[in-house]
C-alpha cells in the first residue's frame, strides 16, 4: 500500500489544581477524567509531568488516523471535554505530524 498518509496527533494539557492538599487528592480529581477520556474518545492518555506537585499536572493525549480533519476535531473535543469538567487549563497545545508510510 504505497503512499498511504498517516497523521499522528498529540495534545498536551497543563492543568492547575489549586486547593488540592495532597497527591492522593489530585489523583482522585484527575484519574476519573483520564479514564473517561479513554472511554469517550479513541485516544491514549498519559500523566506526563507534575506528578509530585499538588497544584498542577501535565497530561498527554495521542491519536492516529488517516484523516487530519477527524484528528483535529477529536483532539479539540478532548480539550473541550477537559475544560467542561471544571478543570483549570493553564495551557494546551495540539501538534499533528504527517507520516508517509511506504
């Protein structure tokens, strides 16, 4: 299958968690969101940074597709879902790379 184009998308989201007094409390706040993302969207989710901090964390979300527009809509939907859960998003970025499969 020569010439197939594959798109790999990554969403990075930094979430502020003010008022959380323990790592256990932060985990109780964020893990249900990460699990719901995996059931609502065809994505992989990972906790990437801020794991030892009470007041912030960075999560990464990735997906792969042969349709760039679908990938953009999906990752945008993930970000909207996170924001809609009442979490304070400090920053976010979406990056989509093109891989040409030979």
